[in-house]
C-alpha cells in the first residue's frame, strides 16, 4: 500500500478528484457575481440616480423600483446556482468518499486473509475489526475532501479576497492581516495535538483488544474469580485514555479560542478603518457593506481550511498506523490467492520435508527435520504439545519454514497457489473454526472456491455490480452458485447429496442430526414433497399408537373437539401457532378477536381469577428469588421485572380485591392465564367445565375471525402440515405426555422406525444440516463441532489430510472407529495424524516421533514424549470426553472436567487384581477405560453381584463418604482405569452448588441400586 495517504487517494480516485476540482472552478464566476451584486443594489438601485436605467442595453428603461427588483431577482438566481453547485459538489464528494472507504476496507480485509499465521498471535481479532470499522471511518470522510477542500475553500477565499481588494486595497489587506499569524501558530499547536491523538488511538486499540480477550476468556474469569482484577485493569486503561483526552481538550480548545479571538478582531479593524475612509469620502457605504458581507463569507473557508489541516494531520497519523499494522513480514503473495488454473492438478506425489527448521521469536521450535511420506500412506507423527501445531501447520502451509523446503511430488509447497492447496489438502485442528450459518454451509465450505456461474454478474450490470467495480471490490456475486460438484468428479447436486450422506455416516454424525431434525421447523411451500411424506408418517405413527394400548396415551393429540392439557390455554383457545405478532401469546390479552371470544362466553372474569390464583401460587413458591436467579423452565415466560409486578399486585388484590386493580394489572393477569399449562403447572386451576367453555370459545373465535386475519395463525389440523410446529410435533400432531415414564424415548423409537421404513431418515438428516450453528458453532456440542469441521475437509476429496488432535472430544474407541471409516471412505488419500500418543502399529504404515523439535525415529512406534511433570497431559481431552458420558459428571462444565481428568491418575490392573477391596476405607473412584471387572460380595463364598465394562464408574460412594466399601471390584481382564481422588472431587462440589445438587440426586439413585444388589445376594 502507498506510504502517503495522498498518494493512495490520488492513485485510486484521480478521475473523481479532477471532476470535483473542475466543478469547483466552474462555480467561482457565479460566486464572484454574487459578491458584487449587493454593492450594485445598494449604490445603483437603492441610493442611485438617473432613472430610468437600461439593463444590458436592452432598451427596457427600468424605473428605480423595477431596477431594484430585477437586481434582487438576479441575486436570488445566483444564490440558487451557488447552492446547486455546492449540493452537486458535496454529493459527488460524498460518493467518492464512500467508494474510497469501501475500497480501503476491502483492501485491508484482503490483506488480513494474507497475514502469516504467527501475526495473529501479536494482534487480537478485536483490534483488527476495530481498525477496519471504527478507525477507518474518519479516513473515509477525509478521502472525499482531501483534494476538494483546498480547491473549493482556497478558491473561495481567493475569489472573495480578489473582490475585497478590487473594492479597496486597504480593506483587503486588513482582511488577510490575521491569516499569517494563524498559519504560523496553529500548525505548531497542532503537532502537539497530533502526538496526543496518535497515543489515544494506540491506547484505544489496546483497550478493544483487551475487551475482546475478556469476552473469549469469560469462563476463566468466572472459574478463577478474577472479575475484580479484570475490572481494575480496565479502569487503569480507561484512566490513561481519560488523561490523554483531557489534555487533548485543553490544547484543542485553547487553539480554538485563540483562533476565534483573532477572527473577531478583524471586523473591529474594518469598522475603524472603513469608518475613517467613509468619513473622508474615500469609500462608499455600499462598498463597506459589501466588503463586510464578503469578509463574513471569507472567514468561513478560512476556518474550513484550518479544520481541514487538523483533519489532515489526524488522518495522516491514522493511515500510517494502519499501514504499519497491515504490512507484516511474510505476507502471502496475492498471486497465490488469485491464480487459478483451468484444471487443478492435485497433489498425489510423495510428501518430503527437507532440512526443515522453524524459528519463532528467536526460539528454534523445529530443528533440521527431514522425512518422506509416500502417496496413500497412513502416517502418524507422534510429538510433544510444543511441536504439534508447528508440524501440522507447516504441512498444511499455514506457516512457512525458516529453513528448508517442503515438496509434494515435483511441486514446492510454498509456491503452490491456494486454488491447488485448498482443494488438495485438508487440515483439521483444534483451532478449526465453525462459521456462523448452517451446518450444511460449514460442511460445504471447502467447495466454495469460485462461482460456477456469474449470478447476476456482468450479464446484468446492476447498480451494486457497478459500484463494486468502481470501488475496486470483487464483482463476484455472493448469491451465485459457488459449489463446483464437477471438481469432485460428480455429475450433479444429487450425487453431491449422496456423497455428503456417506461422509455424515462415516463420521457418525447421523444420529445427532436425526435427533436435531425433530426440533426443526419445515416450510411446506419450499419442501412440499417432504411435508407430504411427513403427513403420511403422521398417519402411520397414529396407527401404531392406537394399535398398542400401552402407547396410546403417550401423546395429547391436537383435535378440534378436545382440550390439550399439555398445551397452554392460548394454544387451546386459538388452536394454532402464531404467524403474526398480534396472535403471539404475550399479545392475546390485547387482541380484539380473542377478547370478543372471552366476552361471548363470560370467560374474562374467570380468567382474571385464574390469573390471580396462578400469580399467588408463583409468588408463594418463588417470592424470595433474586434478580440473578432465573425461574424454572416451567415459568420461563416471566422475567424478573414482571415477577416483581405480580408480587405487588397480588398483595393488593388479596387485600382490596380484584376490582382494585387497574387495566394494566388486569391485562397482566389475563396474559398470565394464557400461559397456564394444566399438566405442567398442576395447580388445579382449570376444571373440566372451564375446558368445555374454552372449547366453545375456540369455535367462536375461528368462525368469527376475519378472513384477512386467518393467515396470522397456523391452525392445527389433522390433514395439514403446520409450518410453525417442529417436525416431531407435526408427526405426532400433539404434545408428549410427560406424566408417562420415558414417553419421549418411546415416541422417538416409534418415529425413527416409521421414518426408516419410509426411507425418510436421510431426508431428515439433510433437513438437519440446514440448522444454524450459532456463533463459533455454539449451538453444537463440542463433538459435533469437530465432526462438522472434519466433514468440511473430507467432502472435498483431498489428496492429503492433516489431522491435529481433530477428534479430541471423543473417546478413544470412537476415534478409532471413525478413523477406520475415513480410511474406507478415501482409500487413496494420504492421511497424516499429528498426535500426542503412539497409535496402534496395525493402523499406520508409518510412525515418526518428534521430541523437543527434533526427529527421533522414522519407522517404529514410540511412546509420546513427555515433559517433566507432564504425565498424561496429552490424554486429558480424551479422558474428559469419557467423563462427560458418565451420568455422575454430566452436569459439570467441560473445563472443570478437564481439570478433574488432569488431577486423576490412569492406572493399569492385571486380571485378578482388586481395584476396590471390600471392608477397606474408600479413597477414590474408578472409571474403566479398557477391560472388564466383576463386583463381588465376599464372605464364606464369593457372590458375583454384577459385571461392568468400559466407561463404567465404580466406587463413587467413596468420593462422598468415609465409610468402608461394601463390595470388591476385581479385574476380570487387563484393566486400564482412571482413578479419581476424593479431595479433588470434593473441591469441585464446593465450588458449584448446581453440580453438588446433581451429584446428590445420582448418589441417592446409586444407593438404591446398591441396596437392591445386596438384597438379591442375600
């Protein structure tokens, strides 16, 4: 980028700047005429003689009044012309400014995409986003005026000065007498202000970065109770910025005050000097008035020039700082991003690292590493945590080596364009990101290289296309088709869908997607075939439920003549889901059509009484709840403020009766009644008679709802797919009866069997891929996030896949299973697993070991190198994932689980060894990672109480009690177990009351189970 902001502006907007200057030059004659005309009006028309007068020798013979009006009309038109010039110039200047701002932001973002990866360790995403958005904004305004303001305002000053000197040279000299003083003094003061401004920008940028870090690390702030320290640090940063700004204000407004003083001193000189000249007869009154009017206009462009100088200095500093931040060393050559051969050659050759060394911040991270990996090989690189990311990033070309070369076949990796590496190399690591959008968009992200068609593009040069072109932005249409199925060797989108399905099954993502599909809404207009099939599934599910008496009551059906006790009163009354806001539950108390139905069947008074009793019960149950304590999910429709209102008016109604409440309070009670769900809230407030009245009101409401309002509700109907219900409720056409144990699980079994019989499972899975992932994949589990990122790389059928702890959220057995399926899915692909622990030799044709940055072994498996005191650190994620699947630990945060795993000890037991011995004091619990155990009751004869295998938790009562153990746990085979110490678990419970409550419930269940086993043995 250009070092000078003026060079940048001139190079990118020379034509626009010349146009502005040309329009400005054309406006000066009209400005000069507008300045001269007032003198003519005063001297020749108002104070003139010798009438009638001719105008432009036209022989008009105008009288004094006519002559005055003609001159005033001419002045009016000159004013209009000058305003039109000003409006046109300023508008064009604004358009030019916005184009350049758009260009600058685009170029800065394009440079971010070429930053070396290590640069992101020096600057936070918050700082970069602040620079592209907030810091660039003032530059955009300056860019538009950079050449225009000196020309416009300088030309205006010269024009006005010429007029004043032509009227009287003395007055002209008076007008410019203060200009040299201001021109000398203001730049000196401005330099000091500039230095402060530069410091303020830097400090504000660091503040933005720190706030961004706090958002990313808020969990660590909570778990370590460091909010006080973080606030103190923020206060210090704000204080520094405050002191800089105070000093800026002092200098800036002193300069402004001095400037105003000098500006107002000049008119005083005009009055004194001009008055003397008029008294002596050397100057006419009209000339003095015209000069004074001209000077009033003269100060405006001079002030604008002074402000322009201040903005120039401020913009120069901002631009230089931006250039400094956006020109790091080792940026990716833009040609490597832009070059795209017509046919992509692929990278099927041998991967060879030759004498690779990597130095970062003066420290050698990798030292003289050389090895080869043949095409199609399944290789593992076992390394310590310090080298793991480095070697994976080097092989994926995310970073470049300091010394040495990496080649693939005959191609040098550092010289290959991204069009080749992006399609032929897949990289999956812990840092791989889930972008906001849908699951499908994230999975197909690796195929979005270039648009397959032009979209609207050049064939339809619409306004946005032209403006993108004028601003130097890409003209590629984001709404075009970007998925190139032919690059995968596929014929069409149907084959891509089949390939996507294979990848989903291979990664075992199908089960979670199938479950997610049950919670999604489906628009029957966009997907009529699937909606029709789900309607058919509804009939089959209903037939199965009716055929089995045990299943018949699993749902509350939506039927015209039945009240649904598991739906709120609002849904029962309108018998549908709101499409328009006026029919949402929170607004029904104001809806005239709903109120008409209540009035018709005298339901308003009973609804008020139900609402009052409902409110009273809630207040009794949760009256002491704090603002930071949410109500249970059953009362999620109440926020803290509304709850406090209910407390107040409940007391008033109990004391003075419902009639004492105002309209707003009564409306709140009716609104509360609409939220009541009979079976969920179980307060006995709605009897059968009330249900019958609500059914009558439902019929009246439906029959009397105007036709134009019908579309505002998606009514429940047995023969219609409801777009406002999720797919599960549509197939059930009702709500689940949670009073029956395991009702939802039983219904899901029926639903999935019917979908499978109808060959709809795949369609539902693909429906789930359209679900939003949330920011950073926040709506997905950690395991699903990793699987989606992995799918992104596998879908593009790469020649090489680099794994860097890519499935750490899964247990070891699942990782092995998925790995095998990936090998089957892409049999010719070279797989490189960068890992912390040695895998099974049978799976990999090549195992390399890197320890302390040096290659130690080429062809044999070796245990993962360990730093002193590191122990099993590399297995923490795997062990935490195992703990997460155990019911006792399901309520514990993932970071706390990792901490628990870190403080736990992996242990191995031979067959026949005891993990726990009956009668001894328990000090720990065990999670079985591999192998099988028997639970024995020792006595005269050993009695086998139970057998347990992988992922079983044993001895959990020892974590909470000092009593002796009641049974022996003995290894039946070789057993690997994770020993959980009592001390660490107690600390965890003391730090989290929610977890403690959860554990207490599960331990109670465990006691019951243990008693049952002992009673059977007895």
